[in-house]
């Protein structure tokens, strides 16, 4: 087993666009030849596009791009720019008069950081496509992770910076990877190190106090945290699978969320994972499924460790200097 870049996966390109001042952005995963897709939405506050197409009983079985975007529901507009870019290049589902690109999307809430009036739109989605490459895959304050934050149970003053992360591996000819924008209500756990690395801070902003512990203390109090969270990601493989199998792999990949985010899949999160298979090699579903969870877990950790402080939100790098 060796570590590779997410963009090393055969048939995958990734592009980003964003605005640091506004603290928002989008990330596009492009599959020009089309990839068999699946999806699993676990959180209680999702914002998504074209997920019904990925149900096994529906006609279209090829996805040409997945867009991960900030901007809450406004950010779904970025997918329109991606469709335009792909149509101009003859990529999509052939309907005779043109080709309709199949572009799925999920959004996260970042309106409470930076300038809420600026959101990912048609132009930003198109720009992300122009920037798409199979060479580099940066992590941190980039793309959909630009305005991502974590540990928001007690409000923004006690939260920390999230980000975009990726991780991929190769075993023989098999490639499996994940890319994720980490914008969770809860804390982020590095299970390899055995500790929480980002999340809910104490009143001084110096120590992590544990989101789940605080929630248990106030178990008898209802909270209205609206949908200010959501972790969204993509797992991809060069293996060959059916649409039904890719939905299962998306489901198994959520185990990575469960390991690295505490708590995950709350009613205040819209946690969503898309799964893509580019169909280059044969592989066992169970193996790819548990590897998808593994790479997703490591991508989440990479997102937080790569993030930089922004608009007053401390990052892992800052806290590490104090007490991690």
C-alpha cells in the first residue's frame, strides 16, 4: 500500500475557486469520461443536487462532475457553471441535440464567516473547472473548505477553522481516495494519535473541551443550531462497480466520518458523501468499501491539520503551539 494524491486516481481531475475575504469557495471533481456514481446523505440538514439520479433504479448511470460548495443553498448555483464548462467541451449524457452533463452537488453553510453576500455562483463554478488538474490537490483553506469551521456548539467565538482535505492510496493497480470539506458541528479526532485535534474551545480559546461532553451536560436542553454545519465529500476509485454498489461504498465511507468527527450525522449537519468509480480495474466491493472509510478518515484529519486561521477562527496550527 502506498500513499498517492487524490488526483492520481485514473480519470479524475480536481479544481478549486474561492474568495478568502468572503471566506467561501467551491471544489469540482471532474470525470470527463463519466464515472459510475453513488451517494449517501446522513445528516439532518442537507443541501444537494441531482442525488435522485444516483438511485439504482433510475436511468442515468454516469456522473461527469461533483461539486462541493460553500454558500449554503445559494452555493448550488456553482453547479450551473460546471455544466456550462462541460457542455462546451461535448461532455455529458447524449440527448441528440446536445450533451447534458450530469453534475451532482452538495453544499455546506459558511455564511456566518467572511462576507455572506458573496457565495459560490455560476462564475466561480466555471472558474473551478478552468483550474481543474490531475496534477495537484491542495488542502486547507481552499475551494469548498475556504470558510469551513468546526466545533460550533457554543457559537463562533468558541469554534475553530476547518478546511478541505484529501487522502488516497494505491494497492497494486487499485486506487481509492477521498476529498472532503470539513465543516462539522462536532470535534475532529485523529485516531492514529488518539486525541481530539480541533473543535470546541474553552472560554479562553486555548483548550479543547469536547463537544460531546458539553452536549451530555446539557442533555435536557433543546438547542437551535440551524444548519450551520455539514461535512461533504467524495470518495473515488478506479475500480469497476455498478450504481447500486457505489451507493453501498458511499454508505461504508461514512464510517470515516464516524471515526473522525464527534458527533457525526447530527440533525444540524447535512453530512453527504458521493462515490465515483472510473472503471479501470476489477476489485472486491468489501475491500474498496472499508478502504473508502479509511481514506475519508485521513482526509478529514488532513483538512484540519492543513487549515490556517481565518477571520478570527483559530486553526489546529495555532492550538498546536499552545497545548496539542
